[in-house]
C-alpha cells in the first residue's frame, strides 16, 4: 500500500523557513527568510488536509489551485507543481514573498481554524517557482501563432506586466509604456529588498522582453507622447498606472524640512540598491542614518519605511498609528518582524502638528481611544482631551496611503470618466472604460490595494481585451 503523502498536520508541526537573526538582518537589505530545502518543502506541503472546500483557494484573489500544488510538492513532482501554480498566477515567486498570507490564504486555512497551525502556503509557493527558475523550467514566452493586432499598456507595474504576459502568450503585439527608468512599478521602487530582492523582478521583466514584449521606459504619457497617439498606435489600450499621489497631512509645521513622503523615501533607498545617483539621499535628506525617525501610518508601506530606517542606521524608529494593533491594516507578520528589529510601535496616537523652526524637531501627538464602529464596522478613533505630548524627531515619514492622479487632466482626455474618488471608472467585469477600446485595471480602478489584486485585474483585463479585439475583427470581416 502506497504511503499516505498528505493530511500530516496532526503529526507534523507548522515550520516556517529559517528566519535570519534580527541583529544580522538589520545590517543589510537582503531577504530575511531562507529557502526551504526540498525535504522541508515536501514535509510542510504534506500537512495540507486536501479539504473538499479549500478556503485557502477561495480567499486567494487569484483563486490559485493551492491544494493541488501542495500535493504535487509533497510527492516531489515540482515541475508539475510549478505549472499548476503558473497557470493562475503570473508571478508566484513574487506573491510568495510579499502577499499578506496571514490575511488571505493562510489566514483561512482549515487546519488553522482547527488549531493545528496553517500550512506555510506562501513559503512553498516561493520555493516551487525559485526551483523552477533554478532548473530552467521558466522559459521566454513563445506564442504558437503571431497576431497582427497590438495592445498598448500604460504602466509597468504588476497589473500591466501580468496583462502583457497573458496577451503575449496569445500572440498579440504588446508595448508597455512607463514613466520610470525600470519596469516593475512599486515592485522595484516601492518595496524594499528585504521583502523582495530586485533581481527577482528584473528576471521577470527580462522574460517578457525575451518573449517579444516591448517595454518603453522613461516615457511619460501626456509629456513624451500623448494619450491620443497611444490610442492611434494600438488596437486597444490598457491603463494600469497604479496610484502614486501621496495622501498629505496638514497641521501647524506641516511644511517643515525633514517631513517626507513615504514613496520618496523608499524610492531613494531602492535606487541606492541599484547604485543610482540619488542626490537627495547622498545629501542626507532621505537617509535615516543617525536620526530619530517617526513614521506615521499603519499599513504595509509604513512597515516598509520603519524597517528601512532601521537598516539605514537610525538612532530610533517609532511608528505612530491611530488605532491599536488588532485594528491595523498592515500584515501582523511584518509588525512582528519590525519589532524584532527594534521598531517601537506607539498605538492609539495621531499627529496634530509638528515642531521646529528651520527643520522638524518633533511631532505633536494626540492620544486616541477607540469609539463606536464606523460604516465599515471598524471602531473609530477618538481624541482624548488633554493627553497631547511631543514625540522628538529628526525625520518624519508620512505613510498615509495613496490617491490617484488626475489622469483626464494630465493626458488631456476629458472623455476618460473618473469616480468621485478620482479613480478611473471601469466596468467591474470587463474593465472597459467610457472610451472605446480603452480598458483600466489595478489600483487606478480599485484604489491602493495589494499586488495580488493588481495581477488578477491585469489578467482579467487581458482576457477582455482579447475578446474585444476578436469581436471587432469578426465585425470587420462580416462587413467585407
């Protein structure tokens, strides 16, 4: 009788890959988790209960076939596991590293609910695809047949890249336009290397280029080329710009030097990892070394900022968040990693203003308490009267989230409809905008969200674009 490979969760404990010691990882920007060995990956995969209704799959935005590739990994059939993983996820090795699994697949694992500890889904996903790269199983795209129709994609972030991958596999001619000098969007410039080393992203970019995707960098739509010109050049256009406009913070002293936007700070740090010339970092403005750093915000961007400041050699790093730990939007795993590395979280605090004359010297802080639930069901923070104090700071980083830029105005395209939040208005299912042949996907439609949602949106947009082009071609043939 063959050995039972699965349902080992009763006998085998949950075991994450080895995490480097905090003192060691504070010194560099390398990833903090080691890779699974083959035996450990198989062992942890074997803990899956293969349940009839896999909540892990249901709660994954991409609906990855998680139980299937866990079973294949447990059986040592890694190439098949990779093929199953890649079938639904354009970038499994990226999602395995940066997805908040504790809120998605792992947080909904059935054996987690029964008290046995979740399957380490993200770490296995990362291991499968890293193994595929190491063994040469990941190859450039080779369409079975080339098509003459072309698609222009504005934005080389995860949504745009995912759409390009799907379209190119079907033989469409794809050109991506991006305002930055490297493709990848926030994967390159927004997420630090200790969560996602940059060569991981660069090799995916190269895979697309080797497969025939044209990536035009340093191309700002509305300045270097008009949106109308992009429309004229292509049979369909996908807007996948993401949201980059930082939410601001008012109050007395809000304009003082030393108060910086999170994305400016993270971009400067990531550019230094490429050995780019970064004057604002070299001058010390965006370098936390020797400074008392205060980060305002409680999302994943705030976690990236506090952990970057630690690695840059800050004297102290504090994170102010207006709610408590249980109600913060960022990954609990990231909070734990930050605390291990020396970050202090100051819960139930909100900034009221800033002190300083020529530069910021502190944050005026109001203490908060949680009151009645708001429309979303979360308790609303309320200020406690008379409990204000000042948090000393040499560098304050605002990590309050992002808003969309005014694309109709920037691109001189008033026909592009937007919502009251400033996001592009697009059909939920088809991703179609008000403009014929123009689609939109990712954060520019749904607002600042997760990479995995951008990948899903990009893939779905590609399917809609192909249907649109096919219908248009069919109508043209019928008219002849």
